[in-house]
C-alpha cells in the first residue's frame, strides 16, 4: 500500500460513485455534474499514468466544452426530468441482470486472464518531460498524420452539419 | 520526497493565495480610485490614509450582511456555484512563474508552485472549467434573468476560448515549449509582444472577454438583466463572485505578461546588465508586479472609456473576426519562424510583425467598411 | 530565440520545383476558373505564372553563380524504380540548364504579355471569343513542359519534357483546328498540327532508340552516370556511342527541324503568331541544340558523329535559306529563316563549339521572337485595316446619301469580298498584299528593322557576334561547313532585305495595307524589350579578352573552354556579304517597288530555280510519293483485306460467334440457366420473404431494446471467452 | 505502483455503469452522457495499456477519440434539439416511428 495506491483507490471510489450518481440522478443537471466529476477523476488517472497532455485535453474538451454543451441543452429544453413512461416494463430488471453479469464477467477476465507481473504501471519520470511531449507531437504529425487530417475533416463536417440542422428552423420561420 | 518538500509546497501555495486575495482587495480600491480620477472625482479616501483601509471595511460589511437564500433555488448547486467560480481563478495561478529561484539554507527555492510541461494546456483547461460556476449560478437561481445572464456569459466564454487557444498557440510556437518557464526564458532576447504585436493585442481582447470585463461584461448588463447570474446572490456568496472576477483580472494580467511581455524578465535590452533577473532574483517578482499593474490599468482604462458591446455583435466579433484573425496570426507566426529557420537568417523573423500588422490593418478596414455599409446591422 | 543562430546561406535550390509548379498552378487556375475570370485576369494569371518561373530561374542562376557553378540536383519525387532502372524526378541546376531556363522563361514571359494583346484581337477576328483562356492554358503547359525538359537530370526526364513540348506544339499549331489560317472552315490547320506531331514522332523514335541503347550498354539514363560510363564503352565498343549519337541526331532533326525532318516547321506557322514566336522560333525548336550541348561528353568521344551533325546543320542552314528567298508569306519566310538559323546552331554544336551554339541560341531567341512578334503585329495591323476599311464602308453606306455612285461600288464589292463571306478572303500574311507600311505602323517598322539587322548579322547587333563566333569556329576546323554557312548567311541577309522592302517600302498594294493601324502598347512594349535585347544581347559574349562571359559561365558545366578573339577576316567577309545581299535586294525590290498583281521580279531571270524555291524544292511532294503513298496503300490493304475480310468476317463472325451461339443456346440456356440458376434464385426469393416476415417482429422501434440485444451479445461473447 | 489490472478493472466497471445508464434511462440526454462515460472508460483502458508498453500510440488514439466525441456530441445534441422542437418531447420510448 504505497501512497499512489491510496490515491488510486480513493479516486476510483469517487469515480465509481459519481458514475452511479450520473446514472441514477433524477435531475439531468445533477447527472451532468456527476459526469463532470467523473471526467475530472479520469483526467487525474491520466496524470497518474503519465499522460498529462491527454489529461488536460480531457478537461478542456470533455469538461470544458462537451459537458457545458450538455448543460446548455438540458437547460434550454427544460429536460431536467421527464415524466415516467410505462413502455417496456420488462426491460429494467433484465438490464440489471445483464449489466451485473457483464461486470462480473469483465472483472473475472481482467483479474484472472490478464494478470501478469510485467503489467504494472510505473509512471516514468521521462514521460512527464518536455521531450516526451515533443516526441508525441512528432508521432502525431508523422505516423498518425492521415488520421489527424481525417479527424479535422470530420470536425468540419460535424460543424457544417450542426449549422445545417439549426438553419432549417430559421428558414421555416422566414 | 521528504517532509520539507511538502512544507515548501504548502507555503508557496499559501503565499500565492495570499497574494491573490490581497491583490483582489486592493485591486478594487485601485479600480475605484483610477476610475474616479478619470471621471474627475476623488473616489474612496475616508478609511485610512488615501482610503487604504477601504477594502477591509468593505470586507467587514459583506461578511456581516444578512445572507438571503431564495426559496425556489436549487439549494446544493446554488451553494456550490460561487465556490466553483472562485476556485479556478486561484488554481490557475499555480503554473505562472513569479521569478527565477533563490537559495535559502542550502535549498533551492523556485518562485513558482509547479513547472508543468503542459503548462499552457493547464491554463486553457482551467479557463474552460471556470464557465461552470457562472452557468450553474444562473441555472440554480431559477430565475429567468439570472439564467439568461449565465447562458450568455458561458456562450461568450466558450466562443472566445477558441481564439484564446489560438493565441496560446502563437505563444507556444514562438517559445517552442508549452512550459511557461521556457516561454518566459525564450523572451530573453525579445518580448513576443514585439515580434507578434497583433497577437498580443488579440490576446488582450480575448482575455477581456474571458473574464467578462468591460466592454464585454454582458452577463452583468444591469439594464437588460438586472445584474445577470448573480441577481439572487447576496452577502458572502456575492462577495465570492466579486472576488473571483477581480482575481481573474489579476491572473489574466499575469498570464498576458508571461506570454507576451516577458513575464518576470526585464526589458530585453537590459538583458545582460545590472538590472537583469539573472543577477538579482528579487527583481523578478517586482518586474512582474509592475507589468501586472500596467495591464490592470489598461483594463480599467478600457472600462472607463468604452461602452458595452451589443451581444450579437460581441458573438459575431468573436466568431467572424477574432477567430479568423488569430488563425491567420498563428499561421503567419509559424511560417515566419519556419522561413527564418530554413533560410537561417534571423532577420526574416521580422516578416512576422510586418505581415501581422498588414493582416490587422486589413481586418480593421473590413470592419470599418462593414460598419459603414450597414451602420446598425450586425458586423 | 532558439533558431536565431544557425547555418550559412546555401542558395535557393529548394525553389527549383516551382519552375514547374508555378505554370501548372497558373494553368489550373485558368482551366477551372478561366470562364469566370475574364480575359484580362486570365492573361495576368498566365503571365504571372510565367514571370514567377523567370524569377525562380533568376534566383537559381544567382545561386549557381554564388556557388561557383557547382551542379546541384533537387530531388522532388521518385518516379520509376524497377530493378536496375532508378529514375527520379530530379531538377538539375547548373549553368547550362539555368541558361536555358532564363531564355525560355524570359522570352516566354514577354510573349505571354504580348499574347494578351494579340489574342484579344485574334479571337475576335476569328469569331470565337471563348477560346482565349484555352490559349493561355496551353502556353503555361508549354512553359511547364519546357522547364521539365531543361531541368531534367536524366535523359528520360528530358524525354518527358520533350514529349510534353511536342504535345503543346501540336495543340497550339492546331489551335484553330476547324479553320485554316484565313479563318475559312477547313482542316488545313489541324493537318498542319498532325504533320508536326507525326514528323516529331519519327524523330522521337530515334531518340528512344538512342535511349534504349544507352540503357543497355551504359546502364543508366542519368546524365552524370552516362557520361561517366561512356569513355570506357567508347574504348571497347565505339560503334555504340556512334549509334547513340546518330539516333539522338534523328531526334534532334525532328525537334529542331533539320534535314530531313524539317518539313513540319513551315506548316506550324498555322498556329497563332505568339506560338510561332515562342515555340517554333525561340524555345522548343532549340531543344535539339540543348540536347546536343547537354550530351557534349558523348559527342566529343566520336568525331565522326560530330562531323555528321555539323554537316546536317550546315546543309539545313543553306537549304532552308534558299527556300526562304522564294516565299511570299511573311511568317513562312521567317519559318524557313528559323530552320536555317537552327542549322547554324546545330552545325555549331556539331563542331564542338557549344558556347557559340548556345550563344546563337540565346541571341536568336531574342531577335527571332522579335521578328515573329513584329510580323504578328503587322498581320494584326492588316486585319485591323481590313476591318476598319469594311466598317468604314458600312458607315458611309448608312449615313451618306451623297455618294450613291460609290455605294453601288461598295455593295458589289462586299458581295464578293466582304469579311463575312468566306469566298474570297483577304490574306493578311501575304507580303504581296502589303507595302508601304512604314508609314502606317512606324513602331513596328523600326522594331522590324532592328530584328532584321540582328538576323542579318550587321555590326553591332546581337546576331553579328553570335553568328560570327560560329563562322570563326567553322573556319578554323571545318572549311566545308564554313563555306556552306557563309553562303547561307548571304542568303539570310538577302531574303530579310527582300522582306523589308516588300513589306514596309513602296506603295500599299491593297486597301487594308493602306488602312493598317499600329498595335496597342500591350503588344509593342514586350517587343521593345526584345529589341533592346537584340541590340545588346551580343554583350553576353564579346570576342575580346575579359568579355567571354558566357564562355566562362558555361565552362562551369561543359568543362574548361577558351573564348576566341575576334577574327577580322571572317567578320569582315560575312559582314561584307550581308551588306552586299541587302544592297542586291534593294536593287531588285527596293528601287522598283512591286506593284499590286505584279509577279516577283526574280522569277524571270532565275526561271525554274525560283520555281523550285517557291515550291520548297518539292520536298513535300517527294515525301508524298516516297512515304505517304505506299503507307496509305499498306494501311488500306491491312484495313480492308486483313482486318475486315479475314479477321472480322471470317474469324470473328463465322468461327467464334457461331460456336459461341451454339454453346449458349443449347447447353447453357436450356439446362444450366433455366433448370439450375433460375430455380435457385426463385427459392432464394421465397426464403428471403419468409425470413423478413419473421424478422420484422424484432424491430419494435425502441432504441433501448436494441441496445439491450447488443449488450446480450456482449455478455454471451464474454461468457464464451470465459468458458471455452 | 498500481497494477494495470486495477485500471482496466475500473474501466470495466465504469463501462458497465455506462451501459446500465443506456439501458434504464429514458432521457436521451442521459443516455448520451452514459455513452460518453463508456467512451471514457475505454479511453482509460487504452491509456493504461499505453503507459505499460511505454508507447504514445495509446495517448494519440485517445486524442482522436476525444476529437471524434466532440463532433459526435455536437451533432447529437443538435439532433436532439431539432427532435424536441418538432415533437415537444424527447422521451426515447416515444421515438419509435421506425418500427418494423
């Protein structure tokens, strides 16, 4: 039990609790806030794993942009809580059963099959340096250049798509 | 890691918070006095010599004020929102270097809390977190005006964050690092504000919008929103919002100084002289302090001079002008540096300011033409 | 900042690819947006593209001179890598290639600018305004191809450019492919284009053979490697080098219009005049000269091949010069003159006087472009005169009541010769229609005079210095060549004098010539630049100690060379001959100017000799009998008998189709298709219907239940992984 | 020193919770958030493995996932807003017009 393990366990608890809170909150705004908390803990995990760049991106993009967008939409639509509906009553119990089965199976697989002594993370000090960041950037822009460009095009397409979706409404009003 | 390390850490963090909190208090006084001077008034001068105790008086007043919590609010979030606003404005200062380092009792003490290799990303992520306090305050108040204020403000902050990121990119390219310390040291020969004056200007505009200062103080537009997202707040909670705003001002001034005006470093032409921070470490914080004071004065001056911008124009300015402009600036900076490197002639670096200023003038001309063409329309 | 202190300046070589990129970008812009841009913008874009190329060439030349002529190659891309064949797209920047780049892009840019003015009117006289952009697209394509040619690092890269310029030449000769030069519907222009293309193919075939031999015996196409390997082969198998050089000479004869493949060049005058100036006088046709110069290390190994080259060049020079004397078309005269001058250059490089050849190439590019463009100016002046004349008449016709008598004359005239009817068209290129134009087109006149004096080789114009250097070299080593070239120089001065007297002096022999108008600034300013170059171009390589600039510059690439001092005897003889020729031409054409309808005064004294000159010594007819007729007969035989009767009627229709029909009808249709495939397809359809009717019950429209089934699948798969 | 299994196990748990959210909630916004949670769980596993094998590929992959998720959210939320405007309701169980 070293200090890092303690940090990990505490954060894992917070992370799982906030995930559960997200799923079970009545109010969608609280759900969103729980999810933000979860994302922040995941970002801290990234830091522990020696990936500061991804950690910061996670906070900027997920917490800073995506979740704010969610909050906007929830607030604008007034969709904090929906009236209950009675369709598919058999689904909920089945869902619980299946997901718990999934969790048990996954954990069983992870802790029996994948366990080996070499699979231990040891946050490398070198990973946290400026050089490693530069190395990663070089890889991103050489080996992964094509995916990078495709991603940028995808973002552009998404942007255009959203504008088109919103524009239709305005044209109708005119 | 022995306990002294933790002790040093705690002390540095504590001191930083103390600086910001005191700075906030006296910034209010500074602003009131400066504004008064510009409006040919005197300003607060009763409490203490020249009103120096005025902040303390204000604090006492706010602490003892009755706190009202309206019955229709979402209590938890209502309580959480001011905290969520203040915390980022404090935390963001952690990566800003205040000076070089000095030795005391055999220990090298660095004048910053943390040197993160992704320092600038840290700044931008904390800046993006800062939206939450405002939007949640607006929503939890369960009040149309507050909600509008919150949403406006966060939309504004998200919009300007893109330009902010691009301005960061300019600084990253020029400093060849994401660490703020490296960026400051890269300005030893020349401030980035000289090489990329338009970038510095764009950054100033963007941070004004990011901290909701005049002329971009939409969320608090009294005439339209009855004070916006903090309409329902009072007492200490209101004071927290107030505090956050002024701390943000201080912090963004520090960031601007660090990224474009040489941070804690002296003027570039003083670099190897007696006035260099390489000779006396204690000059660093002083230089930074002077730069921050100057930038704060600029902000106050702007508030005293310019009227508020209409909301749709504000957004249009951010998306249609500032974003393309900063994109062009990032491109010009990168190309200029590449050119200078490829042809290995340092003089070519001056291509950057020349082209930037040309782009800037073109932008101004475009805005001017547009405004004249439809003088009351959108820009 | 971190980059503020690093290496030293190492030149602008990295710009080399822009030699090709700039014109390609220009042509793409004009190709895709030309319709929207408008004529002016199209012209500016194209000229800017060519100008950029020129600037790049200047920077490259500067870099070469900064680096003391060191060869530098810039690899842009890999091209073909198969086994021992390693070809890259590499730009070779040395003093020789930059010289060619400068000439091509410099003259090219001027001609682009000229062409804006020229084509503006040309497309209107030919009633087809939309073709303006296309012209500039082709021109830019030509610049790009020419740049590939001169900057190539291997014979194959050179060949790519070689074919590219051939294609552009074809496209531009046939620019008005559906009409003849007088804008009458006909296939004359497209035939000229095809003739050029096919003749060039013959030459290119020779080039290809040379290339194959080279690769087989020398193992590479790359210049340096070839030159490195050549001496050894020349020692062991001398005939290889001889064969390569002779086959290369065939290619040169095709591209540079030498005997016996020169016949396409006169016909190529069907293209618009800027094309004649750019491609068929100044740049493309000199590619052959460049090729021989570039292959100097090969040629210098085999003196006998050099001798053949020199003889071919000298023969062409004289032969073409005699034909030029008998031509009436202003551009045809210049075309034969070009062939003759190319003969000079080929003779020069054949003799090993590479610098003299390149020098003459440059000066010739200047003054021949000047002459052609001035000729274009004359032609357009006549066209303008023709139109103004016609409009003038119409105007008179409509508003003047008084001149009824005259009007009746005009109407009868326009019935036969009006510019709308194509029956009797006025030929603006025929010198018999000109005369007295020094008064109507004074600027063009003076420019033409400068070009003529430069071509005739009068001191101190550019042509004097370059031609003299060739003659001097010839007189030292090849007396026969010297003789031939001197006579050719005499003829050159004579036919140019004849042209001047016929075009610019005397009385106007037609109405349009009377009303001819001067060309706009857009056209004359580039001409003035060229005229200045024609006057001063000789300064590039004066035959005095310390002034051998070009020799010094090219010796970076071609090895150590020494410029020859001025030989007063040679210079004196050639100048005296030229002056005499001009004087004789004055006696014949200048003293008693031609009258309208009069036959050429030379015809009577010379008799059948002049008829021969007039009809180009019946070379085309000879080719017709010797090559084209048998060829046509063979193709007719192959098409009719072998292909149609044997292959089509017998083999295809009877044997193959019959068998196929039988098989498909009996075996496949009746049994395999109906009983097997059809039945299976029907069963498939039924099964699908049944299946879909069952499956659609699963699709209940609730997203969550779909998600549930996905999750079920995941759980099952994980379960399988656990229990397997 | 935390064994990588712990991270992967945590990732599995988070993923399962996200899946549960998708299955039991009717509010499409929360379903959407659950999907984001699942994506994050996957990212966590990828980064954990990447740090074990000392390669940047894991981080770069996650970087792409984040970018794609941003695009996905933008389009998805715009669609939700449009659906809400035309139907006045966004309960997923009422959106079953694609029934077979």
